[in-house]
């Protein structure tokens, strides 16, 4: 069992139709397995999304509603088992290569072996020696900002439609594609190591991303560019097929139950995901509560529509600090820094794939809006979303309140 992830690239790969990207190893992986074309994260930020991948639970159910590193301090709820703990209890030898970003205490989440670097050499050495069943998680860092200086733009460089045209987008997207090529080479070494160890045929291999591109109006938003993820699954001996593309709506909470079903391990009753080996979804749900600041929002996405409810005033979109350092944001900060105009947003994704024309309040779409609004409230109720009880308190707030004197 090998689960590989990388940061901040969404579906920006050649196998997803981005012709300027150099990603031959991931393209080959997709050609030998299943590529999910409509996969989405539960959240458009690293820690909450990765926590969902590891637990099969929405962020507001697994405890990670914001970033986990120092200063933000969100953490997995102690009652929620990480995938490593589940597979370890089932007899797998568990290894983590690279970071994990779901807790400040990786030694607690169930990995028997922690390797600080996501180095292919370490994976190669492990596969040569291991005799037990393995659960290996490899988290590549190459595609995270800050990017190295951009070289010459590739021919036919693809600029996503939600980014403004100009030299700034060319510079940043060239840099992104350079990091993707570097990461893809590391993936190739892992796949070659599986082949060399004779484990490729019976290994279930998953590659995915945590959320969309680290660009303005993508990462940290509930628009598709923030939520879309690559998801590729290869399992030669599992009979899932090769060169298959799936257009089913799926969520990254569906990965863990898929791994468990494939291994014959009972799926815990608390898991909210459903196996990718079964039918897809009619809709996916996603959320943001905290990132750089408190910005709670929830959404439902069907094949045709996106419905977002914003629970606080804020900027039109949040642009994370590392993205603000990029040339695109610095060229025109005002483009992203206007006040958020609407509590509710509704988009027809067929006619408006860039989600630029808010239809909320239009009489012509009233029925759709009402239906999606009801479905979103129902989901929040069914999953005990803490927003239903009022504003969510952050770990920093709770820390600050510990200093309050008792004046009673």
C-alpha cells in the first residue's frame, strides 16, 4: 500500500490535459490505473484536507479546522484514528516519508517508522528489505511555495482561466511546472522501486494532491480551482482496470475506505467517506473555517451547480501569505482585496465554469438555490457542524483566555 501526495497543484498534470506539464511518470501511472477526473478535497487548505484524507472525516469532524503548525495549533481529535494507526493495528508495517501536516506530534498518529525526508532512496531501501505488508505514505514537498526562479517558459504554457493574463502569470506558472517535473521524477523512482522489488503488481498505489493550485482565487477558496485534486489509483492485481477514466463525483474522504476495503479491513462506522470501488456521489461537500484568519464557509457541489454560504464578512477571496509574495498578487492586490459582496453564492458550472456570475437571488434559479440550500443545511446538521452552534473558537483564542483572571 503506497499513498503519495504533493502540495498545491490541483489537477495541473499532463494526464489531466495540461499539455505544457512534464509529468511522464504520473501519466504512466494513470495509464496503468484509474484517473478520477471529478475528485475534490473537503477543504482548500493543506492541514484540513490532509486530515480528511487520513481519517475519512470532514475537517469539522476530525478536529483539524485550520493549520496545524505552531501559531495555529489545530490537531487531530484524540478519538479519531489516523490511517496509519488503523493499518498498524491490522498488521501492516507503517512508514511515513516526509512531512504530514495534520499534527505537531507525528509520533502519536500511528506510524511505526518516521523518515524526515520524502526521499526515493529511503523508499527503495525499505522495499528491498521489507517482508511484512507495508503501508507507506510519501508526502512530496517540491511543489510547495516558495518556487525556485522560473526558467524559460515551456511551449504552449497553460495559464488557468481564472488568472489574469500577463508576464506575472507566465512567470509563476512556469515555476510551478518546473516543480511538478521535479516531483514527478521522484514519483518515478518510487514506482521503479516497486517494480524492482517485485511488489508492483499487488501494491495498491494512490497519488493525490491536497487541494488546488497555490494561486489567487484558487487555494483557500471553495471555487473549483481551490478544491479540485488529482486522484490516480493503480492496483494491477485488484482488477480495477488500466487506462480507465472515471467521471464520478468523489471526495478525498473516500480514499481511506477504499484502501480498507481493498485490504479486507472493516471500515469503521465513524468514517464518512465511501469506497471508490463503488458508485460515486450525487454531490460533494467542502468547507473552510480557518486559514490565515477566521473565514467560515461551507459548500455543496453537484455536477452542474456550486452553492456556497459565507458565514462572515471578509475579503472577496483569501489569498494566503505565501501566495501574496508571488508576482500575480503583487501586480494587482486590489483585484482580490475588495469586500465580499454576498452571503450566498450560486454558480452554474456548465455555463460559468470560472464561477464569476453569482446567480443567488435570481428568480430563474430559485428552485435550484432552495434545493441546494436545504441540502447544505441538512449536511451540516447530520455531521454536527459546530458552526450551527455559533462562531468557532480557535486554539489561539483558547490559549489567550487561559490568562484571564478570575474576578468572581
